[in-house]
């Protein structure tokens, strides 16, 4: 496999096709072969695996994935990159390129048609502007995914695996940990991208859980509570939930917090995912009995 990841080769490809990087699409291509290999190693791709890659760019990571996997579907939003990918990936018969917006695709249908409903692995160098929506699409829509191995902004990776009481802990931490076990496995400097981003990056692997990390009676209420709790970080949990979008009755909240063993003067960022689940379930139960 020839190297298409060097700055010189990337420039040659760009010049040949008259391609220019799009800031609005968050395009930063990896140009370090060692990092590309490590991403595939972290994803633990085997010859039995079906892989979805989001944002293949010019196909430098795609080629390493294809070498290791059974089959690959690469989803690229930028139509200007399609002819580039057809050239750089021409020697691989196990890759299919789809020119679509990942956020608009019916992933269940895609997996049924392309992979016959087999569980897939996701590998991506995600555009920073759409990182959270893309991750949550795979998790919230209950896509049959075994793991997601993602290059993201370092601060976003830290928030995904953050623990209660830390500055990085927030609604994203709980949402990701509800559906998966996240682990940062590689720190990546700006120097291995072209163009260089202004931030550091990290490769985070989300091992998707077969069942959510906690049991909740109503997911909508669980996530609504979390949104209100972190929407007013300076407020106590009682005041945040009382004045949030749910506009929960103060006396009712005091009863639910007391039943849940949660002191009303605690702040939302100190509650564990288990405590939020307990709180949501008790609120649902009391509400149903009113």
C-alpha cells in the first residue's frame, strides 16, 4: 500500500482535483501513518468486521481500515471528494463510498442493506463542529454498533469520560456513559493534521453497552432532568430543577429528593448517573400516583 498521507502527496492530490479545504465542514486530514495504524489497532478491526467510516476525506484512514476489515462503507458529505476517493481507494473491492450527510442517513436501513443487519464498528476522524450530534445519532437511535473509535477534540473526549464533581462532567458525560464505556486511548497533536487545527485531539473508544448503564422507566424524563440540572450549574439541584424547562413543583421536588436520598443543596454536577436514574424513576413513580 503506497503512502498517500504525506503532506507532499496530499498537496499533489488536492492540486490534481482542484480541491480546497472547507472550514464549514471542519476538514482536517491526518498525515501521520503511525497514528492511522494506531486508530485501526484501537478499533480492533478483524477480517470478520463490517465498518462504517464517517468523513473519509481523501481516504488515507479508509485504506488502513479496508486492509483489516471484511467490508467498509465510507460516508462522505463533500461531493468534491468523491472523485478523489474513487482514485485513492480504487484498489480496494471491499469499500463502498456514499456521498451523504451522516446526520440525515437512515442508519438502520443502511446496515440492513449493506451489512445484512450485522453489528458494525464505527471509525471516524470526526469534524469538530458536528462531533456530538454524530455520536448521539449512533447511540440514541439504538444502531447495532459494537464500538465507536473516534478522533475528536481533546476537550470533548475528556467530557465524555468525565466523572462527577469534575469540571468536565456534564450532560454529554452522562449521555455517553448511559449508552457506552468511553476511554481516551491516544492523545494527538495538531502537527499530524493538514491543515493544522488550533486544538489538540484525542482518540476515544466507546464500547457500546448491550443495555444502558442504568435502568430508567422514562428516558425522556431522565434526560430532561439532566438538561435542567446542568443548564443551571451554579444553582442547587432543587433550584435548578424547579426553575428549569420541566418547571417541577418545589414541594414535589423536595419529596422526590428526600426519597432518593439526595440533599437538596447539592449541585447537579455532583450527582452520579445512578443518582439521576434513581431521581427520575422516583419522580415518575410519584407523578404517576398523584
